[in-house]
């Protein structure tokens, strides 16, 4: 009986983790569509734009870069202004979303 209860608890925990990740990816997709995609596109950059595509980039790299732009320790007038409006949750969600995409 105890083993069944423990197994059930473990399965509930795994299911809730998956739904949190799904919600985070969805939130990241929404934020990326409104904030990032105009310059960086989704899988490829916008036509004739000098901005790198972000699809498939390392999640930790993206989080670090966005936090540096937000904190102005990494300089770019455009990115400092855009990242300045992002919360830690926004940054985590956007980084997770782009990292999950295939380039």
C-alpha cells in the first residue's frame, strides 16, 4: 500500500513538472513573438536583418546574455532597452522556448 502511494505521488510530481515546463514554453513563445521575433525571427532572422537567429541556442547562454543586457553589463542600445523590460521569469521562459526549437 505504501509503495502504491509513493508511486502515485511520484507520478503526480512528474506530471506537474511537465505542465510547468509546458506553461513556461508557452509563455516564452508568447513573449518571443511580441518582443524578440521582429528582429531575431523564430527559426531564422527577419529578412535582411543583421540579428542572429536564436532557435536551438543553449538555454543557459541565452539566459546569461539576456540578464547581461537587462543589467547593462553587456552593451547594445537596442537590447539594453528591450531586455530591460524582462523579468527573470520572462528571461527563463524565452530562453527555454528558443532552446527547444530546431534551427
